[in-house]
């Protein structure tokens, strides 16, 4: 499986979109383009909020709602 960290550990150092391999709940494998932050060690950006928002998280169902 390829992740941002996997690519970072193999020498990729450019921030930006990369093809990342993900595995679905049913075991299916897909490649998706995700943003990788290589400046800080190979982090995958999974969400970004720009501006002022109140964030509420309902942990029991793992849903975020912005108001």
C-alpha cells in the first residue's frame, strides 16, 4: 500500500497531490489523488477549513457538521 509517509520514506519530498492507495471496507483497493505534506514528514491532508467555523463532532457516528 502506498501512503504519503511511504512515499516520503522513499525520497519523495515535493508537497502536492500524489496517487495514494486506499482499501475500502469491503477489501477493494483504489488509487485516489490526495494532497501530501512532505515538508513535515509525509502527512496526508484529509480536510481543510478556511475561515471561521464552529466545528461540532458527534463521536458516536463519526460525523462532522460545520455551522
